[in-house]
């Protein structure tokens, strides 16, 4: 297995490299370190999951890649984002516009709010095609219909003339996927792409995304709060907590032998249909962290059942716990087999 | 026995109280919303059958899980039980009386006995009121206790019951996290000492790590106060945890009802099977081996439901007859009710074990 992993690493080049990214928001309450020194890689064609609860910085890290952090109050204060040999943080605004939507596309959680309600679906699709690929109006229309067919929307020619409110939630998310794919991007960032959808539609959309990414060799970063959703699709899993990366590894390692108490807690707290029903659920105690008032030391310490004295004053760095598997926990070694 | 399942038709079974008293009984409930067009002169152009002939009962102390996708009518069913929406027809018998027949004045004392916990703890709390005022208001209005200090004391008590620090009474909703707000919503529901609570997706807006806290709390409170729950949710793994029995709704109709174990180990309706197979399992090894039934298409509009069985256009095992006959909910094995004419002919391995 390990051998296989090495081989694929050699075969696929790194597409995206996020290095020590720091994004902060300057508010009346003080400086909020939404993303605090986060690093991860995405290889070509790979699906990477970023998991964490609300406020952990997972969406801000994706928006930082797109350089869509509203300033003020937010600003990327440090780090590098290498994509295809260029540091995105060093590009001019105009150069960045060429990357956005064309080389890196984004899919948001709520498709209704990310589509323009006053424009037809057709117009919204052709706009990108005309802007980025310099297509003529009729070429763009043909391609738009092709894209809708690709994402499984029946009668694309008729649907192109309709408005977003005439589409159901699942269909709107398909439109968003079609838009994301329209300029043949190398990377798609999907921020909670199925959270607003029904279970049976969730399955449809995830299958579709997986199929298309394999077919076109597009790499995907899927951001989610639910470890269950990505188990089937992710190659690599990154777990974030309070603005920091706390565990990284292959999906297999993360689900089979989690080595951070938070990851362990997340996996234990959800009831599982494939296992006997437990008499009681095992939640993670306490509340999600308030980024404006983080405790010193490890920020998960107050909710952690394994915490030791050292956790109170020393922030644990990411340390290797296996091949390609790192955990930011002082007691990571003792978690083996838990 | 008979009272455990839903009771289609006028079949009433008074005798079967052997497994506990019935607290709530819903019979042939229908809720149709007229669809109008025009601003000044509204013409009725259609009828949305949000809930269409739904029957079930809940015993004292029991939790009935009601699952379905958006638009299945599960929330409207809850609202009709609470008489927040008055049913178009059918009965809602609660503690022996048919609420659908009562007027607003007669309903007031009943409303104390049945409460609701909403999905979104952000929009269901008044942002201008303190937590103490939010929880204290129903206590004052319904005169549960007399006097300012007594109300305050009751609020403190309720806060500690739901696991919040009594000092929270002076805070405002925006100062609280999602999980804390949902606890406030629960405290407010408890403030009137109800016997029955409709929990409408109480955890789906919360983070995974907090969901389990709230579910454990709801279970503890049920044991402590002998509460009866109708637990509405779309998450089948959560419902398996909390529901004693589970009813599955699709497009305004109940398609399957059974005891938890039976429903999850031996689902009979093709929609239930598809729903179960769509639930993701947090384990790549299990997921890799798992067969997944991905349903074609989407839930049709309740404005224009398919004829015959409402599920037949998406059903993987539909036969021509399915588009002609509306399947009756029938008891295929003791306490296991299914509305599918092919339920027995088509058996497959259970979706999971345990």
C-alpha cells in the first residue's frame, strides 16, 4: 500500500502548494487569526478534503487561494500559494482575474445565492466562456448546452433560457458545477458543495463531481464539516481546528487511525449506520472555539480528554506519526489504536 | 398492536393499549395549500398537497422519527399537529381530544402541553431579548409561576436543566454559539412543562461535534420528564439513534413505518432503501465496498404529483401497474407498514447490519 502511495506521488506533480498561509481579520474585537499558518499540497487530479467545524478557517483558506478575502477587514498577511509554478499572492489583480474561473474554479454551498437571479442560466454560463476563452456568442451557447448535458440536466437548450428560480436546489448545484467546468480548470475548490442538499441529491452530486474530475483530470479541494461525506471521495484529508491544521494524512490513515483527539472525537460523535446502535452518542464536550479569545497553548485543550500540562502553554507543531501522516498533538503517540 | 402502526381507513382499534397509552393520534391528515395567481383578484390555479392522507400514532414516552427529504411534508405534518397550520381534513387526537375541531381559545391550554424546537437556533430566538426574557416569557404568559423573582428562579432552573450556566440569562442570543442557542430553544420548550415536543430538525444546523451533545440532552430530558417526541429529520443515522419507531415520508405520504430495528435491518420500500444507501459512512474501506442506489431525477412537485404511486417515476423496481394504483399503507409483517405493491416480491440484502 505504502509502495503504491509513493508511486502515485512520483507520477503526479504537485498542482497547488499552500505554504504557511496566514489570513487575519482586523476587527473591533481585535485581530482574528482565521487561518494561522496553514500548509497543504494538492497533486494533479487528486481530491483533497478540508474538514473542520464552523469558524475553523476552512472556507477562509479557500477564499485566500482565490484572493477573495474582503479588505477591510481581512487580509492575507503571510504565506505563499504556489499554483502551476506561480505564487498567486504575487500576481497583480489583473493576472489573478485570469486565474480565477479559468484555471481555478469555485463551487459554493448555497447555489441560489451564488447565481444571479436576474440573468438566465445561459447568460451566466456564456459570460465566463466569452470572457475567458474569447468565444463568440454562438460558440459559447453551443458549449453552454454541452456543459449542461455533461452535468446531467435534461433539455439543455430549453433550460439555458430559464432563470435560477426555475431550477431545484440539486439542479442549481449542477449548474454551478457546469460553470466551474466551463473553462477546463485544473483545480476546483468546492465549499460545502452538498450541505444544502437532500441526502439522495447529495449522493448524485458527489458521484457527478467525482466522475467529472476523473474524466477531465481536475483536482478538487472539498471543504466540509462532515467527515462522512468525503470518506468515499477524498484521497487526502486535512483536518483544521481554530485556524490551524491539526492533522493531515491519506483518507485511509485519517479514518482508520486518527492521531489527533479532535479527529478522533469527530469520528466518534456521529452515529454510524454500519455499526450497531450505541446506547449513547459520544460528543466532543464544550463549544467550538471563539477565534477572538483563544486560550494559550493548544486551542483544543479545553475540550480534549487527553490533555496534559504541556498542552496549556506550548502549541504543538505538526509532527510525523506515520508515512505522510502528521498530527499536531503532544500525545499523538498514545492515541495509536484508540 | 394495531395502534402501533398507522390506521388507514376508518379502522379504529381501541383495544390495543397493551404497549402503553396513545398520546397522539393522527388520522387521515391532509393539508392542501391553494396556489393563487394575480395580485388583486387572486384566482386559485392549483392545489399543493403538502400532506396527503397521513395516519400514525405516538405512545406516551415514545420517540417517533419522521424522515424525508425537503418537500416531503414532514414539517407541515408537525405544524398541523401543533395547529400552527390548520389541517384541511383529518384528525389530530391529542390527550383524547381532536385538536382540529378546537377553536383558538380552546387550543390555548392545549398549546402548553405541546411544544416545538426549531431547526435554526439563529432565527428562532428574538435578538433583542435576553436569554432570561426568552425563556421567562412563556412562563409569565401562561402563569406557570407567579412573581418576578419566581420567574427568574424558574429560568435559572431551566438553564441548568439544559446544561447552561444560569448566568447566561443576562446574555443576548448573538453572544451564544449555535449549540448554546439550541439549548436555549430547548429550555424555552420545556418551560411550560409540555408532555409532547415536536423536534423539527433540531440538530441539522449544528456542527457535527455539537449534534451529539444536543441529541444526548434530548434523550436525558425525555427520561427525566417522561417526554414524548416527534423527531423530524432528514438524517437517517441520527433518527436511528433517537427514534423508537421511524416513519418515512415521500411527497406528502408515509411510505413505510416500523420499529427502528426492523426498518433499518429490513427496509421494504424502495425509497427507504435508496435513502439508507445514500447515507455516507465515515470509513473509506466500508464505502469502497458499499453498493449505492443513486436515485434518478428529483422529488416531483407536490403541485403536480405523479399518478398512482408518487414514487414510481424514480423507482428502480416500478412496474406499469405502479403508475395506476395508489398503494395502500399495509401491514406486511407485525408492526411493519409499507405502501408499495412490490414490497414482498422484491427482497434484497439489508442495507447494513446491527
